[in-house]
């Protein structure tokens, strides 16, 4: 942790009485005053994490903490106890242990301060000692997880997201906004390796980082194919840089020829133009090589896409085969016959139920209709007396007379019609 980075200090930092208590050492026995002991421990634990977050690092050591938290020429006396307590709680872990727990060959590509007498504090702890080496580096587990997630997010949102392999230096430049130094990036990469999101390898003394691609559950090891792709991509970048320089050189020759021509130095201007032609010829050759490399990379990308599609087809075929494992044509036909038989049986049951209901309802309706007919037979007759004529109303006199015969309703015909309706 850099001691030059200003840490956001809590409000009670200016309270002398409070800070005298916090700067004092911890009691050997926590049970003497549990509340005070825990209050002091919570204060320093939160402040240690905050100081690392402010400096964009994930590692601390006792020496830097003493410098960062120095107040009025005094240093906190209980930081050793704080580091030991945070280590026991799993909030801190020695840098060497953190790296060694990841099966990645970390010794081959270096991680930072690592192995500054790594066993000294372990032995002293086992023997009951309480001393922590000043330069012993510890990883803040909470912060290294946050930093790993930030590095992964930056990569996924960058132009390099389509490339599974990139150099450590490229990644360091890309993540400089979240990683204060290379050691911090190394810690983040170790965490990502633990989460199976990244694989790191050495090739000709250069660190190569491989990221897990979308659709993959975990990253695979850096293979010879990955190394070949990385070399092609590096060659592509070098050729692009070389072409840009040649383009500037050709433009410079042209400008010089123009100046010499204005000065009347025709021969010198011609030499500049000849030099420009040679530069353009070299540029054409390099451009042809660049196009060849890009063509190979495009073919590799296409092959990877084809491989993914074929794998999807294979997975789909396997799933379809499993889903149809116990299904046969004969079984399907038998099942359909059974379904049709059940449907026919259901129709017969529905017809039986419908017939019974219709018969019962028909009898009731016939009885009700008969009573209505009887009532209509006994209803008063329409009066046969003619309406009085309106004097002078010739229109009413010209109307035909109202018939006087009774309505003879044929009950049998109605019953017959009703019977046909019920059927």
C-alpha cells in the first residue's frame, strides 16, 4: 500500500481523547472489557479496508499502516493485534499463502512482495508469539474480490473482448484506472484464476492472460493454439505500427520534395520522390503480409464459430435422442388408438346423460304446456259486440267485421309438434 496516498480519515480523528484510547494497545485479555476491545477492533478493521480502497490496492503491511495512520508523531500500538485478528477471521491472508493456494505456477510469473520471510510469522504464531514482520504483505480478501470483478468487467467492455488471449502489459494498461500497480493486477488475476475465469502462462518470458469466453463455464489452459493466435495478433499489431510509420515517412518525403522544388532544387526533389516510392513499395509489401495475417485470424475465428455450432448440434442431437429414447412408432400408434377409444367412450357417456335429462325435462314441459292449454281454453271469449261507430267516420264503417267464431285450438297437433321438438 502506498504511503503517499491520502486516506479518508474518520471524524473522530481530531478528538484527542477518543484517539488516545484508539491508539493505545489492546488488552491481552479481551474479556476484561469486551465492549471497548470490540469497539477498537471494529474501528481499525474498517479503517484498514478503507485506506486500501482509497489507494486502489488490495495488499497491506504493518510498515505502511504505521506511516498511513501516524498522528501527532505517534503510531497506533495495536495494529499487530488488528492484523492477527483479521487474519484469523479470514479478512486478511498472507500474500504468499494467497498465491500458493492457486494452482497456477505463481512462482514462475511473480506476484509482488511474496515470500518476505513467509514462515516467520507462522512459526511465531504457533509458538504463541505476537510479532508480525513489518514488511509481511497481507491481502485484503474483500478488496481482491472486488478488484477481480472490476478487471473482468473492464475486459468484457473493451475492444479486446473478442480476443481470448492478451498480454499482461496490455491488460495492465487497460485496467490502470482500477489497479494502482502491477502487484494489484497480479492479485486480481490470482483471484480470477481461483474463480476459473482466467488462465495465466509464460511464453518466451512474457506473461499471457487468457479469459473465459461467453458460453464457457470455466477457462481452459493456455494451449499451443492460443499461443499461435497470440503471436499472430502480436504480428498484426507490429505490422500496423510499422505501416503507420512508413505512411508518415512517405508523407515527409513528399513534403520535402515540395519544399526543394520551390527552392529550385529539382534533382534533390526527384531523389525525395524516389525515396517516397521506395517507402510506398515497402508499405505495399507489409500491407500484403498484414492482409495475410488478418485472413488467417478470420479463418481461425470462423473455425471457432463452426466448432461452437457443431457442438451445439451435437448437444441438441444427444438431447433429442434421450428425449425419444423410450418412444416408438408402434407405441405412438397404440397410444393414439387408446385415446380415440377413450374419446368414443366419453361421447357415449355424454349421450346417455343427455338423453336421460331430455326425457325427464320433456315430461315436465309437456305437463306444463298442457296446463297452459287448459287455461287458454277456459279464458274469457273475445266480446262479439261491435265497437260503436264514430259519427261521421266512414273509414271505420268500411272496415270488415271482426269474426265471431271461437278459437278452436287443436291440442293434439300441439302435442305432436312438441314431441317432434323434444326428439
